[in-house]
C-alpha cells in the first residue's frame, strides 16, 4: 500500500502510487474492469449483469469523526496545490488557475479533500465505468453521493443542493457502508446519529432495494435530508436503538415518514451510464444526465490528471 492515497499524484513518487488490489469474480466482473469490454471470458448467464459503480464525494478522507483538518487557510492549500502541479507536472500558471478555479468557493480543507478525491476516485471511476459499459454482458449504472453526515457539517461552507459541486459536510470514505449497517460502530461508541443521518440511510437502502428488485427509481421532494430537523436520537448503544419503535407501526410506515411518503414521490427511471447517473444529494435521489462532476473532470482530463485513480 502506497503513502499517497489521499495526496496529490506522485507526491511520494511512483512507489507511493501503489494502492489496493483489482478485485474480480467468476460471475459479475470476470476480469480487470479496465479490460472487461474486450475480455475473452464473459459471464455464462442469460441476459446482462446489472452493475452499480458507486462513489462518494470525499473518498480520500477516512473516518471524519477523528480526522484532524490539515488546512485552515485557503491561501495555504491553494499555494500547495499550485506548487505540486508545477513541480511534478510542469503545469503553467494558466493551467494551475484552470485546475483550482472550480474549487475556490469551498472551505480550505474541502478544497483539498475534493480535488484529491476527483483526481483519485471520481473522475477515473467515471472513465472506468464507461469502459465497463462497453461490455455486451453488463448494464452499468453510476451512483454518486454528495450528502454527508450531520456531524461533519462545515459552518463556513457554501451549500447549494441544486449542484453536486457544492456541499456542506464531508462525505468521507465508508460513510455509505456505515449507513447501510445502521451506524453500529458509531452507536457502540456512544456517539450521536441524527434524524438527518437516518433519512440518508433509509433513502440509500430504498434506492439499492429498488435496483435489486427492478423497481423504478424514486425521487423525493422532501429529499434525503431535512436540515430544519436534526434531532439527536440520543442512542447510547445498538440494543437501545433496536428496541425503539420510533412511533411507527411497521417498516413501511417508517420508510414513508422518512422520505416524504408515496404521495410525494415522483417516478424517475434508472439511466444507464454514461448517458446519466444517479445523484444522491441533500435534496433528493434522482437520475441526472451526464457524468458526476463532469465540469471538474473535464478540466482534469485536459490536464492529464485523470490517470491516477485507485486500483481497487
């Protein structure tokens, strides 16, 4: 494992770029994803395998509750990125300006977390998903999450739910997995989980369930989160959470209450990648035409900075 998983490319040289493994299996992904469109051995099944390629906004950030900010001054982080881009890749001042401009509205730490995540994960993963979509045995769908946990909110950030380029919390690596398993580790530690976080968890579970059983993707007017109500449920452990019925009669009633109810739901179709992707942001879960962070990735592609993705 290399040292540069959350760093600007080649900060520690070629050795530092080594990270992770390429995972294959005999049914779903039978060869390296970057070579699957021309692979000789394809799944021996009828029809196509439906695959979701998913990523979060800040994949280079690990376990935010214990993550100490490295940057508190915008000038410092901008100068560092400019210095690395110049010394490692010989980018000109004009190219460095192009690189940084899309991130300048963000707080200092989020500038670094977003640009490194775009370089390491978001943009390379778009290219990888597009390559897999060429396979005759796979239908590829892209899921991109830009809504983060309430405990990572940044009070000085810019929030605009209509754009996946702006956000107000750190969407760190593993956040979706924590949610899927009911925040068990966090609750075991006696840490809080708010109503906003449970809403995200339920929306994510509902989205994946609908994908698995082949139901229509649903967009919710009330959205994944509702910032006006961030009530802390105050659970001290998993056992207490499991024995609390929250006042709902059954799981279906709880789901409807959290995501706005079927009467508010608007039918929305799954769009195969690269024609579109599924965006889970602070306003809804919905299909969006194009690719995640397309404008930012376009700049990285022009500067040849989309070639340093994680291999896992």
